């Protein structure tokens, strides 16, 4: 088995795809390490699905390179594709087969031996929370259970890279939480995960790094904190306070990293860089100005604000 000298499970560079005059993807590139969950976020039509199709070897690219576990991947690759588990947006199960029969069928396509397959099917049923419904037909499942089975199919052959394209669309809250817990566990166990979603809270919860794609290009990439700092977003500290609020606000603004203060009727709102690190200094300062602090809340900017700033759109647009 080949190994990437950089220790990366996925590396793609300069991916480009056109459909006639439409440039769907224009030079996309990123990497994912073992045990890392990478979120690819973008509004509809941004190029996410086209990029994933090229990375998974389903769609011929016009330019660029894809390496999975150090092996070059094309639409004609066989060995490199063995390292990938691809879970598409559209549910791909046989409704007239049980969960166990679906997994067994696809496991045989993956080439798993009879003994290996039986044990692996049981493991996957446990991972996706369907052990108690293993012998029920797919057409008896809720939409969320079908999606969990779909993910299980992608996990059967123990891929190094799992690609999940909007896996929680249209599912019930219980199934959605089960899916998110499964993804969290997989990354902890060392699997690399490429995750797309229209739910920003999922990206906040799951992703170690995020790439924001718009009009076929990666317009920003990094951890949540790095992206927030990139666009100049700051933490907000909301102090409930009694006393000379204006004097306290002026005192707080003298602290390095505090960028502004607004006095409200029952307290002070501060904007600060890395507010949690400065919280002790802020409270000491305002109390020294004669104020009694009654409550403290730190609100960190979220990815939604960053996304809107960079693309001019909400994620679900």
C-alpha cells in the first residue's frame, strides 16, 4: 500500500471542470490528514458536488491532480478508489432488501471474504445504530434510517477517506444526531472525512478545518478561529453591570485587544480579540472603575457570519 510522503490521506490540486461555457470548478485544491474532518461549504451552484465527483473518481476533470493515500486517482483508477468510501446525496440502497442484506450485497462488490464480511456487517450496523433493525427491509425505514444505512455501505471496506455529501438532508432530529455522532467517532478513530452540508451548525460541530467554495474557487480555508480572524470578526463580551458604566467602558477599552465598547441600560458590550484570554483583565478593569459585575457572557463569532461576509449569501441559498 502506497503512503503519502506528507502523511496526507487526500491531496488535490488545481481541479478544473467546465461544461460548455460554464466554469463549474476553477482551480480547487486542498488536503485532508488522517483523523481530520474537512468541511467543504458553499452556496448552491458553487462547485461542491462537481469537486467531490472529481475527487471520488466519478467525473473526468479538465485539469488538476488527485492523490488518495499517495496514489494518483483518475476515473479509471482501481487501487486508489479502494481507499475511498463515497456516500452521495441521493440514497443508494435496495428497498426490498433488509439492512443486513444490503450491506452483505455491497460488501461482496467490495470483494470482502465471507468470514470478513459477516463480522464487518455486524460492526457497521452497530456504528450506524441499526443493529436492532438489521433484518427489516429498507422500504420500512424512515428517511433518516435509510441515510444511516447509506453511510454504513460507504464504511464497509474500512476506507481511509470517507466522502459525505450532505448526509443529513431531510432526516429526523434523532437520526441526524446519530449520524453526527458516528462521524465524530470515525474521525477520532483515524479516518479522514470530507464533509459537505447546508447546516452551518454541523460544520461548527464536526469540522477541524473548513474550505469555503464560491463560484468554483476556494475563497478561504482554515479552522473556525482562523476564518473568523481572516475577515476581522471579533468576540463579543456582554457584561451585566451596575454603576458608572461609561467610566467602566473607557477603562475596558484601554486593555490591549479590546477594540470597542457600547454602553447599554443594564451593562456593557465589548468587542475583543480572543476575549476568553482577556476576561480577567476586563473584569478587573471595570470593577476598578466602580462597577459591580452581575453577569458575563462571551459570544464567539460563528462560521455563518464568516460565510455571509465572504460569499454575500447564506449557506442554504
